[in-house]
C-alpha cells in the first residue's frame, strides 16, 4: 500500500480512482464494509482503491482533547492495507484545514486533486468546516461534478450500532467481547517496547513495557493477554496501571510473555487483551508481589487455554 501526503497527477497513471473518506479510528466492521465496497468497485473498473484520512484526530486539534484512540496511526495504516486499500492519502489536520468549506474540499481535493470517479462513504460521513459535508451534500455535489456516489448503510452487531465511540465505551468498561465483535478482531494495543525499571527481572518475571499515551485502555488491573512479536504469538500476563507496590508515576502496560527469553527492547509488539484477572493493588513487599504474579501466571494460562 502506498501512503501519500500530497497528490500529483502522476501518482495514479490515469487509472480510475475509487475513493473513500473518513478518520477510520479502530477500522471497525462498519469501516471494513466501506473498504470492501471500495476495493470491489476498484477491481470491477480496473482502478485503484483510495482512502483519504486525517492525522492527528480532528477533535484533538479543534478542542485540544480528542477522544482516546482505538488505533494509533501505524495500526490504522496496517489495517487499511489489510482491508484492500491500495493508496492512503494522509492529510495533516490543522485548524487552518478545519476552516475549509466542505464544497471547496470536494472541488479542490477530491475532484481537482484526486480526480475521483467513484466515491464510497459511510452514512455518518462528516467533513469540512463545521462538518457541513454530509451524505446529502455529497449527493448534490456528485451530480454537479459527475462522480458516482455510494452511501454505505450502518452495520449492527447484536442489535447495536457499530461505531468507534461504542467500541471505546466497551473497552473502557473492560467488555472485550463487545469490542471484539464490533472490531471484527480482538482488541489490541500496539507500541514500541521501552526501557523499564528491571523490577520484573528481579522478581523472576521479565516484562515488555509500553507507554500508551492517548490510547483507549481498559480499567487498570491484571490481564491474560496474547502478544504478537516478530511474527510469533505468545500467551502472557500483563499489568496495566501505576504498579502501586513501587509507586510508578506513569501509567504503563507491563507484559510478561510465557516461555520467552529474548529481548524485545525497542521492538514493536501488539498486545491483545483476553480476560481481566484481578484489580491492580499494592503489596506489602516485593516477595508478596512475586507470589501473586505466580498465581496470575497460572490464572492467565488457564484463561488462554
């Protein structure tokens, strides 16, 4: 998949463009249905599938405090590629860009820049100044500029509307079953392993540590997890929180991988949450914490089996 930050006529070599537009945080089942239609249309016309998306999250720019993210940018791009998107146009979202009127964006960027021939969007699409760009406006502009438009209906799971906000709510309360059904995959966080305090090694349970700023996380506690590292999946147990026994200042995710002796420092890993085992709590001593971790490991192995 190709990622472009600006578009030139040479980028597509005259092939038809089938385009979609959105933030796509989480790349959930509703988004996946849009991408399926985009990729299918691109195959039918011998064209390329294009997703126009934004970074950082518009709400973070406009309000200074956007919603916690379900996927970081790297995850989002990987999931877009897996969904069959050929090209991502990544627009740097700024306050200045937020002032662009919706019709001007369509005329200048989608029609003038991308030369869109087919546009596929979700039923709740919103873009442009004050999010005035919606399905009704696009229907009018499609006739003005001569591109084909498809509005993809809502997707429901178990009678509930699939949306990024619904998934955030499920993760926040630790409801991984609902989150996973709406995502179409287990809920996971990704990041680069950072240097820790080596306390896990001293306790006999070395950990891979992640700082996950701005990400939607479940409640603090101890979890059974599956960890993907270097193309291999391993079971593990993870503590999310401030490690009150030692009084950490930063909220971290510390994952101990079963039957693993390598070094993951600076490598990117994915941690999939499977089940919550217990709440995080303070222990009177390092020895007491180590004894509890042994019990957590056994509980996690049972949960993962």
